[in-house]
C-alpha cells in the first residue's frame, strides 16, 4: 500500500532513538510474556513491516512467514533477514485473505498492525482459520484509551502521519474478539508520550503502571 511505502525508508530510524528503543523493549517484553514461542514452530507474523518481530521470532528458532501490504516495507525486511542469515519468507498479503490452508500454522503473531485493521472481527476469523487447534494467537496494538491514543488521535498528529488511516482499539475492543478463546491480556508503555529523555526509564514505567493506562495493549487467544 502506497501510504506505508512512503514510510518504509525512515521507519527503522525510530528504533534508534531513546524513546523508540525503549518502546520496542517494553512491547517486546509484554508480547513474549503472553506468547510463548518454541523452536520449530511455524509462525505467521501479520503486518510484519520491516521485519522487527519476524527476526526476533526467527532468532528464537521459529519458522516465520511475515506478511504485509507494503512492498517497500517487505523489501527492507528481506534485506535485514538476509543480513542476519535468517531464512524468513515475506509476502505481500492481506489479513482478510490469507493464502494458506486451514490449520497451517502453529501460531500467529501481530504487533502494531491492528490499529490499521478496519474489520477486526473478519480479520481474526481468518487468522483463526489458518492456525492449528490449541495454537496461540497474539495481537498487540496501540491503546485508544490512553495518553498515547489521544496523541495519535489529535488533529495535528493525524494530519502529518499515517495514523490518519488508523482505527484504534481499546482493551475492551480486543476482549470482544473471540471472547470464548481469550486467555490473557496485558498493557505496557505507561510512560507519557511527552516524557523528557531522563524520564524514559524502567523505574518510571513500573511506577506509572500503578496509575496510568498502558499506551500499548496485547491479547492472547488459544484456538
């Protein structure tokens, strides 16, 4: 998709900033507290972007297939995986039309992509279709009901970013998806988006977790 193609070349530079690396750290920590990958598992990474989590999963010994709707993002993901010596497959594919057989994967994983999913019920039905029985499905997304959500929804931010195309979710929204299969949820990124550089610490993250809503939320289902 062209709108994401424009973001591709500058996307990874965000991870090199103090805030970007901190956010990646706390989101990764939460994701893998919920989702438990095992060596040899075949995992579908939905909305893989430039391959951040595809690479993390592959380094854990998983066989990863990453999908995204941006060719430019996928080009970067392939280069990064090749540089790391990792055998990851990347395809341009829509979550509403996954070109895989029923019960194909041992798990499905999606980080920071569901904020752009306009029909989450339809998407999760398709995800459930392609994973095996008792497989884990983990979705992480920006929390609409947080200071981060308010920032992304602000007029100024919407005007100047891809988030004008987003459809943000709350934790309650995630809980409504396949509630009978939902196992656990979690939150992170309690630090304000307006925090000063010296305030971006794990100590502050833990302290604020007692009073603030997490800017990022995750949910785990078992088929």
